């Protein structure tokens, strides 16, 4: 198996090296227009904000004059109500440029605490064609509600209905998104403690991403397939985070309650 892996590695390296020696190719096909920076994002709307959210739209060629493109709201994918946002229907890609922008304004007072989706579809553009890919953009509208979240916690993991199993330390590392954190372990050495087998120490740490919405609802998304994540609550008064986790490691099904208490 190791030999096969090595041979594949060498072959792929040779292939990449060959590609790097080739002359770069430029796109020579029909002019296409599409959303230029992915097709999903979140707009955190601040109270009394005047700035909107800009969504880049790209075209594969340049033109000597401004080009107007049109968009529509995709009703099938949109959950936001019209009072939560405002957006025009026509925008411009300036002359001699590849990129133009759609600007969306959010209404802080009307946005649902759980957030909502505004889906925009590219409809037409002068002197170009709408691509059959990346032509619908889903923008999540959320109120800007930053919490003063502690980053270091004492954790306790318990089998629901039975009692505590282990205690451990937890560190939250901000991802750069609002109220979202990377977590190296959400339940510590739970598997070693639950099985009574110390050889499992350091294994199945349940790494993932913890996020908190404006209602204080916690979502834990796992990085490990056999550990599907869970949901819980954030108590802004105490700073405690409580999560009920699902797991598929053990033959008998049970859930695990994790309580994170901020360190003083």
C-alpha cells in the first residue's frame, strides 16, 4: 500500500510539473456573466447601518462601454420578506472592467432573529450571456448581535439520564465569522472515560465548529463522520454553554450533554 501511494505521488508530481511548464491559456469562448466570489454568504445587518452588502458579479471579457445587468429575486429559494431588505433590479459593470456589484440594504428591525435567505438570480446583461453556473446567489440576512463570549472553559460531559463521565478544558478559537468558533475537542477524553480504557486517550476528540445565533441557540458541527454534532443554548447571563451531542461510536445509542463553564 505504501509503495502504491509513493508511485501515485511521484506520478502526480510529474504531471503537475509538466503543466507548470505549459504556456498559460486565456479564455477564448463566449462572454459569460456569473457571481464572481462564490454563491453564498451572510450579511450581518447592524442597527442604523447605512452601508449595504456588495455582491460581486463578473464577466469574462471587457467592453469599451458600461454594461447593464439585471437580477430578480428567486421566490422559490427566498425566505426573507420584502420588508427585511431592499435591492434594485439593474446594476452596471463599468467600461473596461470585469466586475460590477449588486448592493443589498438590510432592515435591522425587521430581520428575523433566526435569519432568513435572500436569493438573487442573474437575468440578463448587455453584450454577454448569463452562465449556466454560479447564476443564483443566496445571501443570509442576520441581525448583528455580537456576544461577549469567553474563550476558555471548564467542560463536563455526561451521558444523558445517567450522570457525569469526565471533566476537561475547552478553548474556543474565533473563525473570523460572527459568534463562530473552532473547537479542538468538545467532550475531551470522553471515549476513554466512558469505556474505562485509557488507550483511547486523545482519540475521538469530537472536533468541530461552534456557532451561536441571536437567540442564543448553539449549533455544533462536527469534523468527524461518526460524531454528527448537536444543538444547545448559550446563557448570556452566566456565560454557560450547554449542548446535547449525538454520537454513533458506541453500540448502544445514547446522547451526551456537555456543559461549558467560563474559567474565572
